[in-house]
C-alpha cells in the first residue's frame, strides 16, 4: 500500500471514529439533550435553519466573484450547480475533493480546470482568513472559558489579519505560495474590487451561520448579556470553524469545530444545553449543504453535466 492510500485509510478511520464518538455522546446524553431541545420554539428553529441555509449561498457568491475576476463569468444557475455539488466533496476524508469536483464539473462548461482549481483554493484561503478575523474576538473567551467579554486586546491581531487582505499584500502572498509549490502564477493579479467583494460575501456567510447559532443560544441562556452572547455565538462559531478547516484529516472539521464551539458555549450555559446547540447546528449545516447541492444537481442533471450523459456529450463535441 502506497503512502497516499495509507493516508486515505487513516483519514477514513479517523472520520469513522469521530462519527462514532459523536453518536455515542448523543445517545448517552439524549435525555438531557432532548429536554433542552424542547426549550427552543419551532419558529426559532426554522429561523436558525434559514440563516444556516444562507451561509453557503453567500459563500457561493464570493467564489463566483473570484471566478469572474480570473476571466470566467458563469450564469448564476450554472455556477451554483458547480459550486454546491462540488462542495459536498468536503465531507470526504481529505482536503481538496471539493476543489477537484468543482474543476471537473466546470470543465464541462468550458472553464479551464486550473482556473477553477485556483479559485477553489483561493476561496478556502479567504474563507479561513475572514473566519479568523470574525472569530478573533472569541479567543479570550476560549482561553479564559468565562463567557464574559473583559478585554479588547484581540483588536490588534484582527487588524493585522485585515492587512493580509490588502490587494498588494494578498497578491504577493499568493504569488509567493505558487512559486514555492512550483505552480504557474495567476493569469493576472486579483483586483481590489474582487478582493473586497469576495471578502464581503464571505464575512456575510460567517455572520449568517453565527446568527443561526445565536438564535439557538439565546433560547438556552436568555439571561446572559447581549455582548457575551454575540461574541460567543458569532465570533466563537467563526473561530471554531476556521480552526476546524485546518484539520484536513477529518471531513468538514467534524469534531474539531463542534468541540471548540461546545467549550465556548459551555461557559454560558449547562454543557448539555451547549451540546444540544452543537448537534442542531451541525445537523442544520449538513442539511443546508444537501439542499443547495440537490438544487444544483437537478440543474446539472438537466443540462447533462453529470454522469455518463456528460461523457457522451464530451465525446460528440467538436
């Protein structure tokens, strides 16, 4: 067995162990989890799910801006099909399956694979960077585990991270990274408007997902201060997710994001209540990804971008 196959096996085993651990934890704490779940009104659950559904939509709009800037303007339905269906690849063990899937589908629309691949990797980079910026205010809470906002020292590193989004700095960093990896440079540098608009869409994606957590957390701990709830829910979710995106050995940061978020929320409420929010939030994010991917799949299927019909179409193309 070669090294690549061995690493894939390790990732699958780790992902399976994480999944088993989550299932066992839910089973052991189900009586407490279910009792806390009843504390959340149906309308609030629906609102939280709608917010969770908006997050991948905003991420797609940011991805599309980057693709446009590098020379390909896909119609909204076609681009959504490529992005949302490809995004399901993040649930496979590994770190680039979503990028590979997006590049394969986009190629059937005439988009160069390299361009789609670069855009996919840039999207991951900017998503992590914006997530870290939004999440930095929660770092003191994670370290102190008090749930109370008492310091503003996080402002300085947040400013430093924002500077990384400065067009000249970001383009220099991308060019340097591609040179180190012995890859061809970008077709042209990213423009300032594209960087700014992409950043805006990604920040909105983090805010939508964080507000979904806030809607659930407020039902569990309504007596807590607004500042603590906002920082813990919105910033804490972004921080936990950004850290989870570095854990390429497990799919979609499963376990890492959830554990960190549970620790943060556990400072504001009983741990079973925090665990309930984490389970519901993970469920909502998975369902949201499946819903938008299903819509993208239907469009792709009707336009022969998937499966054997797509291959036949490529064979008869001039």
